[in-house]
C-alpha cells in the first residue's frame, strides 16, 4: 500500500468540537469499512481551516472514493515519497 497525505479545506476546522470530530471519525470509519479493500486511516491533524489526513491505500482513486463515501472534501491527495524523523539522523 502507498501512504497518502490528504488536504481537506474545511472553513472553521480549528473550531470543531470533540463531539464533532468523533462524528467525523465514525463517518470515516464507516466509509473505510464500506470500501471492501485494504485501506487504513492512520491519523489526522486539524490546523486552521484545514484537516490533514494520513491514509494508506492502494491508489489515489481509492482515497478519493473514501472521501466521496464519507462526504469529505479531498482538495489535494499526495503520495508520500519517503518518511523520516529525528532518529533518521543516527541511521535508525
């Protein structure tokens, strides 16, 4: 599977309540389940008027289908070329 970063433009996203985020999560989980193919929602970040999501899927079209089924915007879907972090500096 390929890792994707999805940028979702949602005005007022930073003001979503925990209850609203929980409802979004339930909707996303149901959309994942309905796909019937390998698909993993890894995590999401709320920043300003956007939500950035990290998903693992076979292809970008499957990510877009998840968005359609969930009723979510998917303004930009980008395949991750590589991942690194602090431990990358020491060869770990």
